[in-house]
C-alpha cells in the first residue's frame, strides 16, 4: 500500500460533511479493498494476513500511544496503516487449516449484508429506532424457539409478537445469554410473596431470609463454561455456590452424583436454584444426559437451563439432533449463531420455553421501554445493540434447513474421519472421541505408548504421571511451534481423562466446523505434527528417560 506522506488532512465543516456523505473513490485504498472483498474474500484474506506470527510485543508497540490525534487523517492513509499493522497480523480464522477454535469461514453474502446492517444503524433496544428490525428479530427468535421446543402453530400465533411476552432474547454472545437465563431463574425463584417485594427490589439477603434458606446453589458439570462463574458473581450468589459435579469417562455429568449433592445441599438448608446441562462442552464437545437432568430438575422443582452455545446448531440436522434429546424440556437454552450457524461474531441467543418467564427481569423507563410497548430492551440485559438478527435471518433463509443439514452432518462426519486417522496412526492417541465435531488427541511415540500401557496395567501411578509429564511438555512444544509456523493451527487444553486416573494431561483440541477444511488438510496436520515432534530432540530424550 502506498503511503502519502506529503498530504495533510485538515479539519473543517466541509471535510467533516464529506466523510458523512461522500463514499471513497473506487480507485482509493478503501475502494480497492471493498472490491477485493466482494470478488474474492478467501483470496483477500490469504494475501493480506501474514503467514508467520509477529511477536505480540512488536504489535503492542505500534498500538502504544494513548494520545488522541489532534489533526485528522485521510481515509486511505489510515487504511494503509491498518492493512500493515492490523489486518496483516490478524488471526486467519477462516483458513481451512485453522481448526483449533470455534470460528470458521463465513458465507460471502454476510459481508454486503453486514455493510447494509451497519449503514441502517438500527438500535434494537426500542421500537422507535428499529421499527422493522424488531418484528424480524422476534421472528428469528421464534424460528430458533421452534427448532428447540417445537410448539404448535397456535402457540407462535399467540406469543411471537406479544408486547408483554418474550420467546427469547438476542445477546452479544453465550456469556450474556447464560447470565440472562440464571438472572431469570433467580428472580423467579425469589419472586414477590406477601409483604416481600421480590429479590429484584429487596436484594438477596432479605430474599433468603424471607424464604428461609441459608443459601442458593447451581449444579453443573465440571465441564461447565466459565461464563457461569461470571453469572453467579454478578447475581450475588458467589462463585463457591456453583457446585461442579464430576463427569464420567465420556465427559458427561454424573447425574447420580448430582442427585446426591442436591440431597446434601437440601440437608444444609441450601436451595438448588438451577441445574445447567451442557450441550457441547468447550474442551471435548460432549453432551450431558439432558433427559436425566430434566427429570432431576423436576424432582428438585428448580430451573433447568441448557448451555448449547456450541452444540445447539446440531438441532438443524435431522440425522444428529437426537444427540440433544431432552433439550426441549429445558426452561431456557443458550445458542450462539456465530458458532456453527456461520454468522459473524456477536449473535448469541437465549430462548425461553415459557413466554412469560422473562417478565421476571422486566424493566421500564419513561423515554423508552414504556409499559405495553414492544421495545425489546425491556426484557434483555443489554440496552443499545445492533440488528444482528438480520444476519441470522439471512443465513436461515439463504442456507435453509436442508443446507444446514449438509453443513452440520459434514462437520460431525469430518470429525469422525479425523478420529479414525488418529486411532490408525501408531504415533497418536485419541483422548476424547468426537460426539459432535470437537475432539482431543495427542502425539505419543510408540515407545511411550508401550510404557504407559505397562504402567497402567501395573497400577504404577507415579510412572504414569512421569510419562504424562513428558508428553505434556511435548504437546505444548508441538502446538506452539505449529502455531508460530502458520501453516495450520490446532489449540490445546488440559483435561483429566478417566484412563489416566483423573490426572491432568495436555492435549491437542480440534474443532471441525469449517466447511472448507478437507480430508487432505487433516492428513497434513498430523504429518506436520510428526515432523515437529521429531525435531524436539531434548524433550524426546526426557520422555524416553521417564519411560525406562
């Protein structure tokens, strides 16, 4: 990109009016970028994002000044600068070989539609700034509600556009969706009763005193998302009151243990406020036994929330939606459209089985959110927010159920193909098999495999841990080098597999949601990891010593 050092921009009413009213010329830097994005998004990203990582400290140095510039800059000069220092150093999340996180390539049509959405600049907090977007958002929420709960046509005719009811809420992501669900659960449990005006008016200490409970608790799998900790922190329950329950060998919550824990809490005067089922754990992609959790929630008379931020899109597959059986019995469900529904970031949703549920968090104001209005902000945590529902609506309409069926099925089956490659390879170990399209594995040289099997058979936990320590160091080194080289990317995490006596091991973590990822790419990822492992001479020597 050309730098125009001789030019100097000036601030005046005329130049300010121009940036609000006159587009950039077609041959300007920004004009050319727009054309390139429209013609070939993948090509633009491949050519613009640097293949090799630049140290974070170098990038920070460029963004170190805290002085707001006094004088304006020409748009093209600014765009030249961000192409070099921002775009080039961005993470290529759309790359077919970027298989480490829950981000993917996007359909090309969301780019111009995003520009249209930004240009309209609708604010979904109130009807006065989002007249047509409000019913569109309600329609999208109705579609996802129907996907989950499958109610009859009369139900949606009655509640879809009701001013005083809500089938759900759009959020910036799963964290806000989970917070909203538990906020509603708390307020409904500690609702107004007699002279008590409810927790939202009188606060948690008075609410607990009125109802005669020592405390409140939330039960969730040990694989529950960290956003639940944020939720209880904000709601005044305290992070110690999220009670995590151990999982079985398949990373699903142990319901018998959860039931026993609920009995212990009851004996201590602690009320279970909610059970959270996980439909697509972040580390391993597994789904809790939702039917059993729904039964337990009925027994305990508590709110049942399902965090399906990742796995909820599986419902779009007729072939695989049974993996989420029981989700329709939840009181609330979180789904992120910006994950497996191929929508840009910032499109989370929380859905409510009962349209009256969200009235527990209803807020009003004189200038907006008036009683009886259809202002969406009256029953959402966030206030001003963009019309992201438009992009979800576009994907639902343009891709359709049949298109999503193909995408979801391909992702799950690609994960099963990759798991097969790993199991067939003498130097790799599949640590958690894919239930959805997420799996974990690690590089284990054949000599280490033999030593591990022997140590496990002999019950020699000390030797097992020593070997795993060596493998953990090797996994970290391979993942770091692979990321820095920039050909491909897998993430890593730490889990406690039953096979290794619940000791923590470091594993590669792969998410196969990008429709552009091919089987050849997956073969190449394993080949590259083998090459990188062979170069870790010192770590391999340490590992061999631990195996002897």
